[in-house]
C-alpha cells in the first residue's frame, strides 16, 4: 500500500493565528532574585541536548493549547490532561528537531510551498502581503515561519524513521474493520437528482400568479410523461430544468434522513433506486426528484469505507511506534529538567546528568630521557666480573665518604651517529684503554675465565673482510684450459679425476632401459642404413630396363707413337 502522510493533530493553523486575537507574551519580570541583585527575566525550564526550553516558550505554548481546546470544545478534564503533557510535547519537539539536524533535514523547499498555499488561501498577491497581514495581527513572521519549518521537519523525521517501518496488509485492514464495525455505522441516506420547472418570481405582495403556476405544472407533467416513455432523466434535466444543477444533469448529492423537508423526505425515502416522484410544488416551482442510490442504516460496506479503515489502522499503529521511538531518543539524549516540572514521557533508563566542579588537568611531567648509551667506566666496559664487583663497590663507597676522586674516568655520553648497514660504529663506541707496555687491553665480561686465549682482542664482526671470489660454471672450462699442464699448490695437475668404480656402475645403471612393460630398447625405431643414391619409384622401371640391355664394349685405340700415355693407364 502507498504511504500516507502523517497527520499532526497538534499543529496550529495559520487562520487561527491571523483571525484570533493573539495572547501577549509573558515577558513580565519574575520575582526570582539573582545573586547580583537583579531579577530573572526569562528562566530555563529544560535543556534538551544543545537546545533549551524557556519559561516564555512554556507560557506561550500553554496559551495556544488553551485556545485550541476551547475551539474543539474539550472538557475541563481533557484540558487538564493536555496541560499535564505540555512539557512532554515541548521536549518531544526538540528531540525531533535534533534528529532532523542529524539526518540533514532542513525543510526549506517545503516551507516555500506551504507559505505559497497560505497566500493563495487568503487571496494575497505576494509573500510580502502575507508578512504585512501577520504584522497587522501582532504576529512575528519569523516566528511563524520557524513554527511551520519545525512542523515540516517533525513530519519528515516521523515518516522516515517510524512511518517507513509500518506496513498494512489487506487481511489486517479487513480484520480491523470487523473489530470496529460499529465505528463505521451510517444513517439511512439517499442520492437525489432533480428537474426544476420555475414558476417565476412571486408578486410584490407575496402571491404567485396562478397562470404561471399552471403553465409550469403542465410543463412538469409533460416532462414526467417523457420519463415514463423511457427518456433519460439527466438529458431531460439538461434540456428543460431551470435549476442551478441543470448543467450537471440535475445531480443534488447525498442526503441523510432528517436533512430534507418532511414532505420531500416522505416521498423520496420510500422509493427504490431509479424511481422518481410526481411533480411537487415548492417555492422555486415544480420539482421532480429521482433516487439514484439508497443506503440503508447500519454498518457501511467494507468496499465503501476501505480507505477510511486503512487510515484508522495506520494511525492506531503509528501512535505507539512514535512513542516507543521517542522513548529510545530520550535514553540517548541529554535532558535536564528544572525541579518542579515533570516530563510525563520520561524513561526510567535515562541518564541522569552529573554536576561536578571544574578541576583543571595537572601538568604532564616530561619523561627523563638519558641520551648516553654507556654509563660504565672505561675499565669496566660492559659488566664487571663477579669476582671484582664487590671490591670495587666497597672501594667506590669509601671514596665517596672521604671525598677522594677515583682514578677511573667516567665515560662521557656518546655522540649521535648514523650507522650504515654493514658498518661498525666509529664514534659511538668508546675507545679501548691502552697501555704502553702491553698495548690495548680487552675487557673480559665474565663469561669465560681469564686465560691467554681469551685475553686477546676480539674480532669485530662488522669489520670488512676480503670478499671471496666466486667462479661461474662457464669460467671453469676456460680456467682449466689456462692451467692445463700446470700443477696446483698440492702438486696435482688441473685435469679431471677419472671416475671411480661406483660412479661407472651408476652411469651404466642409469643408461640402461627402464624395462617397463617389456624391453623398450627393441621397440625403438630402426634407423635407415641405406647409403647409396636415392631413386624415385617411378624411375626404378627405367633403370631396370637400361640394365637389361647389353652394354656396348669399347676397344681402346692403339696408342700413337710419340703421344703421351693416359694418366690412368697402367705402367709397363
């Protein structure tokens, strides 16, 4: 189903503001005395998040509420209940506005449309004329616009946060109708149409001309005869009716029992739909009434009130959902109410505001940073040995008591240095103490006993070592060719060592066929062993024929005397 616009029964119409006399604002000074000797002009009743509700806002809302209750004709009990819930309504409005600000809803476009509709309603030419009309009635135009904007924001937030979660199915609407059928009962009514034949204006003395009355009656009876002959009532009304409804086919609308004169009601309510009366004389003339629809008293059919049932069901589901959403917003908001005022919509899970005196934060202490890496003396570089630690500690305490300066020099803080990857520090580490006779001394950390082996100076792993040259495989043959025939340091020549018996056996095993599914060596394709000249198959028959023919024999000629012998001739 389509979403329906949320109605706000507490909205104030602009006509009430302009036509009714506005109540003066309660700006009189209160009797509350301030510690500074002055009077409080406007006090704060409640704080809702970043907004406040003042006493003048409360009094103004109270006056508007009383005016609305008087116009609706509410009882004193209903007016007392509305006053009791006034503060709740003001807090609810501030919660809606805070939520609208969070969602980015401003209502500026809708405000312009609302003001334009109000201008058209009061037949004003421009918004400036509307502002002048408000000032003439003593109403602030800015306050009026703010009130309309607040209503727009409230309705948009309701529709977006609450209304969008409510859905009504046809089955639920039908069930609601069956449960509240008595709310849709209707009195007996009928829909009428007319054909009026006017008798003209009455005389000055109030009497009517009998000739005009008789002529009008004859015309009405003629129309009735056409109806009995099968004429269309609506078409005859457009042609012969003198009433204002002639252009619409004589349609008069719906009439409930008791709304028509007694004579007309008795003659029309006894007819069935489609029937008409005989001509009836009235002040305007002779009239013929036709009943187009008759509705009996009792509950209305569901199809006739389906939209009303859906609206009623929607509002019955909307009200508790709105109250539950407001309770949730109260629990998440900051609300502080002045003593003496009660919020009837308060939640027991609301956070109570806690007041405490302001205590400035204590200054933060800067952490003590030691810039030195080594606090040890030059003699004990990292850690003193377990054997000498007690003696040196006792000696240092005696020196402190006597004021004698120790011979051990305290190491100064090291300098900041950027150590590169793969290099040792040059300035941060302290230099080792030297002795003229023994050379530089090395401090023993106590991990090993002091012997001649470990008293030597340790090797720094960060010192640069000679890079070992790596040989590529491609350089191996060239290196062997260069050193061919030369002997190495061990005395052997740079030649490959012959394989051992085990290596030879492994090579034979690896070169043998696998033997899977038989011997694969015999299945290899045999190579063509022909070494002679290749001939085509088509030329073989020609060659065979030539071979079968007898070959001619040649007899060498006798050599000529004095001529040289041939090169291949045998020598005698």
